[in-house]
């Protein structure tokens, strides 16, 4: 299955990991504001662990595929994924409407608008565990 670990869960279980989590979120926020020339705030962030066989359906982070606002996420302006490991195969991030595929590299961060034009999915993980930090930013 896919594991999701929230900021509060990390704080309760591992203060060191929480500090790293926070630092990455702050750095990505600064970069996203600069790249997109927006005033943003971190809305949600979670560590995601994907194991073999798991994939996601194509989706946009702030909208449903029919263009309607996604409940609880319609305020997302910018999405980001920071990659934390490379001891897995598969798990590429795919943007089908843009015909773009990204193979995760630890330390890299992909930042993109949350709307429908940037719909995406994660290919199946074949071996190992794909661990990333997903972040969603809303406008201030």
C-alpha cells in the first residue's frame, strides 16, 4: 500500500525527521514564490511512501479531470514533490498532457502549477520503496 505521513505524525514520532521536513518545506516555498512570482503559504505537506505495484491515477491537485474544483484542494496554486531516495525502480512522475516523464533523483524537487494543465500520475513502483515529500501551496 501507499503510506502517508503528516507533519504532526512526524513530530510525534521523530523530532529529527520533523526538522528536516520543515526545512525542505521552507526552502521549496521560497523557491516556488521566486519561480512563479507569487506570495504563497504552505497549505499541506506529507511524506509519501509507495511500494511495488502501487501507482496513482491521472489527476490534477486542485481540480477534478472534468475541470471542476477538487473538494478541499481547490485553493492549491502550486504543487511540489521532493525526492528523498533512489533505491527503487519505476515510480516516474508523468505529465501526460505535456508528454513529459520525470525519473526521480534524490535531492531534486519538481515544482508545478496545481491546475488541470499539469495533470499527472506516478507510474508503478517495481521494486524498493519510493519516498517523497509532497507539498501544496496556496496563495496569500
